[in-house]
C-alpha cells in the first residue's frame, strides 16, 4: 500500500498530526495507520496497544518485539489491554533481547 493510500484512510485528527510534521511525513503516516491495525494481523509494531501494566516494557522494545507480543496475545485469545500471568509470560518471551540488553546496561 502506498503512503498516499494509507494517508487517505487516516482519521482527520491523524491527518493533522501528519501534516504538522512534514519532515517525518512517512513515519507519521505509517504510525497513524498502524493505530488502525491494532487488534489485527496487519499490526506492524509502531502503535500502542497495551494496558498500564506493561507500558514501561513495551514502550521501549523494538517494533518487531511489539509485533510478536501483539500477535502472541491475539493468538492466545488475550485482551490486548489486559493483565495476567499469561500476558507477562508471552511478553517476556518475545521481548527477551531488549530486556537482556537493559539488564546488561544496568550492570555497567
């Protein structure tokens, strides 16, 4: 899908955001479009989908780790904004690399 087709699908408030950042236009188009993909297999890992309990981890991991966690929660039938031991277990499984990197940096 082209950026202009993605842009056409955005809500008005999202188009305003994109238009306010012309240097980062492609990023904001992708980011806003991804908000509409939360809860689907088309999610790309850019938009927020999680609840309060996991924000301090998922906010700082890679797009690929967020995408994998999102997909795992969907496949497990978990509510994306929910909180449970299963949520935590899957998130830790798919975000392992970033978490290990943080722990290594903290020990320096």
